[in-house]
């Protein structure tokens, strides 16, 4: 990360004491070890970040939240996984774009839909398909 202002290598027990987590709007989490991810998630459970993204499948998110027990309620509405908008991303660059766009949309209270979509038509399609 040659352009980074700072690069920290922290174990979960060091996160809260070494970082001011409340200065971040978004946090991404993925270590390729679910037990380690559980420890990191527990370390950030009290932070105020509006977006906490988890890479990996939806069942991984559920497993991680369940591991928090009662603390899951403190962050469940802010945890997104799998993270990113469905743009058909395949390459690392496209996946990064999907993730950043999803974070941006969420932080700005937006849906991530195409600007040219007719919202009335979309609502009509949804209510029509639910009626069937």
C-alpha cells in the first residue's frame, strides 16, 4: 500500500486501543479465518461506523452475527454481507468498484438503482409479482 498514510498490523485485542474506530464511516472485514473475523467483529461492536462490510457469502454474515450473542443487536442493521452492488463484477477492480459504490450509496441513504429507472414502474412490478 505505497500511498497509505499509515499501515497497522493489529490483532483483534489491539484494535480498540490502537484505533479511534469512531472516526470511520465504513469498516471492511475479512481475514479468511472465520474465528479471527469473530474476534475482530467483537472488537468493533461498540463503534459507530454506519457501514460494516463483510466479504464472503450471506451465511458467513449470519454466523458471525450469531457469534456475538446479544451484542449482535448493537450492529446488525449496519452489517452488510455479502458487500457490494450487483453490477456483474468479475475482476478485482470491478469488485472494488462494486464495494465502494455500495458503501457510498448506503452512507448517502440511496438505493444504488440506475438513475434512469422509473421508480413507479419498479414498485408496480414488485407489488404485481408479490400478488401472484
